[in-house]
C-alpha cells in the first residue's frame, strides 16, 4: 500500500518537527514561533494557507481534483490540531526537552500539530485523486479561551462550507499503536462560577453584631453538592468543584465579604443549564437564610463534546482496515473533562478520537498535564494513518 509506505518514509521528518515544537513551547495566545513553523512547512510543500486566524491560528486548504463518488456531492472535510502549551515545568530529561522554563507541551499538542502536518504532506501528494476538499485547522489557545470558537467565528468552516470535522488527542492510558473511540457523549460541558457573599463586619468577640460571610460561604460549599447528589439522576453525571474560597483579612474580625469560585461540569448542555439554575437558587436562598446577601456570576466555557455516530462508524471501519481490529478499543465512560473541539461538534458533524501514546517499557507515571508526560512517538504514525485513511474513507462513505 503506497500511501502507508509514504507515511513510513516521512515518519522521521515529522518526529523531528514534533521535537522542534516540543523544545520551543508557547502558551495560549502566544504561539508566534509555532505558527511560523507550521507556515514554513506548508509553504515548503506548496500547501495554500492563511495565518493570523483567531490570533495565531493557521488554516490550510487542499483542493482535491478527483471525481466525487457517484451519487455524492463534492464534500469538504476539516481536520483540527491544537498547538498551545501549558505553564508546567518539564521534569523529563529528553534530548528535546523544553528550552523554556515553566512552559511545556504537557498535553500532546506538539504531537497533534506534527501529525496534522504529516497528514497535510501526504494528502497534498494525493490531491489529483482526492474526491473532495480538505481544510486543515491549526488551532491556538485551546487551553484557555477556546480557540476553536474563535476560529469558527473567523469563518474557518466557510468558503467552502465544511461538511465534517475530525480531530484526535493522545492518551497515555492506551498503548501506542492503538486507537480509542467513544460513541455519543465524550467530554463535558463546563461553566465557571464566582459567588460573592456580602455580610456585616464586626469584632470576633461579638458575632451577634455582624453577619459572618465565612459561615455563609461554608454552608454554600456543602449545599452546592446536594445539586449533584439530590437534583441530578444518578445516571446523569455532573460535578461541581469549588476550587477557591477567599474571605477576611484578620483572625479576630468577622469577614464582611467572602468570594467562592469553582466550575460546573455536565455531559450535556441541558444538564449544565439546570445546574446553573440550581446554583443560583441555593446561593441566594441559603445566604438570605443566614442574614447575608449573595450573587453569582457564570462564565460558560466549552459545550459538551458529542460524537457523530455516522462518522464514528466510518472511522472505525478505516481503523480496522489500516490498523486491525485488535488495535481498536473503546472509552467505556465519557470524560467530565472539557475540550474545545466541542465547538466543532456543535457546528457540524464531527468525530473526536484518541491515539494511544503509552510506552509499556516506561516506568515513570504518565498523565496529561503532568511534568512527567513522555509520549511514545510511535503514536505519530498512528495519528497520520488515522487522519489520512480516515479522510479518504469519509469521502467514500459519507452521505
């Protein structure tokens, strides 16, 4: 199979790009050098692209010149890779270790970007026979402001209209060489919240003269958990995390104001909206019952990521052909973590899947967002195989 051979032939080149990206990580909204590396690669292989999309994003286009499958129209398929790093100090002693103290590609975005560049090179070589268009989305700021939303608002799904989008993510929980799918709901919707509790300050020796906001805030922390345990069905997972609480400035003064902040997570947008409603009701009423006043401010983050089953069937079939059935596994439970690929899945048909990066001979603990993450680079080959053959299979099977 010539295409597979070409992927093997360029593998070391793409690994080299991944290592360059890994050694030079950039935080969200600061991906200047990363964007430049991407643009230089695309220019070298004569792939048309635009830079400066939604910040430092890059959008490329490969126009297929083949004939569409009989009875089908000329589809346009998008492939997404995120490219920002995290404020984490790398602890792995590898030759391509991050050169920037306190910044590391600890979530595999360097691998995602390298995989998509390799995919772009292969598909460009095949453009005369490809029966459709391919748009490549190199997305900035996934870890912070949700670069996917910004790119969509900038028009990346238009001109021509994108019919479907695929994306991948490494997972250190699955051995390198494998691919992991999930039907339907895959990642949670999330909403950050900040609660401000207002009371009356007074001397700690005379609490009857004031309204203690720390007591009220403590009650709120506990009461918020009843939303999950008593208002949501046990079969409908949700999480309310209180991550910060700040109140008072002296140990013998009743605090006039206390601020609580945290995040809501749910597996569908309806459940998230219900949880927001209950948070507001509990905050206002519990605080009132204790003589205080409270207000809550919500900041919606990413929507729920829901995979399209039609695309899932097609990509699973492609994986079985190119990797074998033994190399396919399934995520048994959805994750309550969030990923902004959900903006793509909300806008068009989309499929998101994981590629294993676990090195079974690696003894250090690996986890995403860990300073010890050290993916087996064989996952890059798997990623290119899945993106190239996945797109080709979509052009053949999409309706």
